[in-house]
């Protein structure tokens, strides 16, 4: 699970804005050392990959890469280093986390990379670094027309399933909501829980409403409702329609999730899914990698995007783009080495190795897909437009997402409230949230 955290952005801002000099004198710059604060834990596939990239980079350039594997709370853990004036040269996290921590109204705390994208040649002679990527994806996270983050891994979400199981049941991957409901009914009739969900992970639960709303109204509407201090946005009938879709799946509706899903603790449900004890799981593209050692013999990973809704403003052409990559702090001691390292790992051979070794999709568009994620390729290649995960509310309104949306959404997903109660509570709780700010 790519653990998501709701950062206390003000905490990070405070420490990053603190004096960056120890004893009144800036620490001597070591130009042959690149300080790298990583979101990975030691031993994770991406950590192993980055260690190899660091060794190769040093052998080629003479620049030693000192990696600190701090885990998913990297942005919190580096605060003591920053307070001591020991600013990393490069920091790694998903772009929503980086934006929430570093792109603040009271100050930008990382260096712009716009010139790096548009004026630096690519590693194989491409005119620019931007030629390696889909510009529409990169600029999703731009701030005031500046680009601040550099990606190496691309993640999206949708339903994963076992093609072998579906074939045995005479089923095909659904494209529309009606087809999706029928597939779930058929699986349930065969004694197979149609959907797997670890209910103790709120951001997994949130996938359902966020995606339903995206299909009904198009991207951006969850963020629109979150930021409306009056709460009136929740009166739009599209929000209720999306809630009814989620409720239909829940224990309050047709009960398509595995028994006890509300109390299921990660990773129990995904492990059962890998053992064919459920049909589909709505998750990020990390799930085949996480479960590859658990799958039953003959398990063939398939993928289908969240189904389309008849008459909906959204479509399967609306694709989520959730990026992992780097930021360079304003006071980095060796920013040029940071840029050189980013260019280095963007080589096609290295992007292909990332896909192969970590079973994740590289951000570079011409990189190979890992075998287990080949089923995602048609969705990405058919994308009509991209949007950020959860409409960006994690970075825009982290406290609202954690303290207002999660509790009410969990109740909806578990079937504990009606769609109408969901709307009523979301409207009231959003008004109350903004009244106190």
C-alpha cells in the first residue's frame, strides 16, 4: 500500500522557513555529495532500485548520493535536520504531499524546475526533458505556471481482477455501471464476494465516492464541494447520484463487499483477493506488486477503469495521474547535482529497470510496462484528460479530507447511512468546518 498521510503542512512550513544556518555560519557545501531524503523504507523495491541508481550515478559522475530512507513520513522526519541547517538537496514523496507541504500561500519552499523541463536536453538527446513525459500530466501539479516537482513513477487507480476467475465464471470486464452491477450480481450468485475492501483504510474507502462522482460530474467536483464555505455545492443532484451508486454496493444496498469488510484490517482483504476469495479490488497500480507472492496458481492480473455512468459528464477517458518524484528545497546545497541525478534516472534504460524491478509504471511515457500492469496500458493510452487523485483535496484541504470527508464517507461505504443522510451531513459538516476557520 502506498500509504497516504494527511500532512500538517504548517508544521513543515515552519521548519523549512526556520533559519538555515548553524552557529551563524552556513555549513560548507560538499559539491561531490548529494543529500537525498527518501519516502521509501529500506528493503522496499524502490529503495533497492534507488540504491543501485546511486551507485551507478557515483561511478559515472563522482558524486556520492547519501540516501536517508525515512519512510512515508519523510516530510515530517526531516524537520530536525532542517532546523539544524542541514537541508537535503532532494526530497521525495508523492506530488500531492509535496504540494501540500512546500507550495504555500505564505511562501514557496522549493525551487522551480520549469527551466529544467523546458531548457535542459533529454538524456538521449531529446530537445528537452519535457519530451520524456506527457506534458498534460506534469502541468497538473504546476503552481502559478511554474513546475516544481520531477516524477519518476506514475500511478493510477481502478479495478483489478483475475482474468482466469472471470473466464471461469463466463464474465468480461465491465465498461458501464449497469454491466458492473451485473458482474457483481453474477459473482455473488456464484458464492464469490464481488468486491474486496479493507475498511480500516479510509483512503481506500474514499476511492468509491471520488470515482463515482468523477464519472457522474467529471473531474474537479470533490474539490469544488470541499472548498465551498456555504455548503451549497452539495445541493447539486450529481453529488446525491454518486452517493446512491456507492450505497448500492454497500451493506445497506446489494452488499457486494466481502463479509465483515467494515472491520477488515489491511492487508487482509487484498490477500483474500489474491487467493480468489473475492472478485475485484479498487486500488492503485501498486496492488499487483504487493500481492504477487500470494496469488493462486493461474492468476492472471486484469484491469478495468471505474465504469462509466449513462449520461455522466465523465468517462473512462478521464484518468487519474498520481505521481511520485522529487523536489529540490530552496536552500539545497547542491541543486545542480540534484538536477543531474534526476536526468540520470530518467534514462530509458533506468525507467525500464524501474518498471521491471518494482512492478510499477515509469513516468517516462516510452518506458516498458511491467508485465503485471500491461492491462493498464489501454486506459492510459486512451486517456482524454488527466486529473489528480481525489481531485487534489489531500493537498488543498487536508484537514477537511481527514476530519470531515473520511468519517461521513466511511459511514456511506459501510452502509450505515443513506445517500440522503450522506449529503445532509457533508453539507452541514463542511459549513461547520469553514465556520471555524
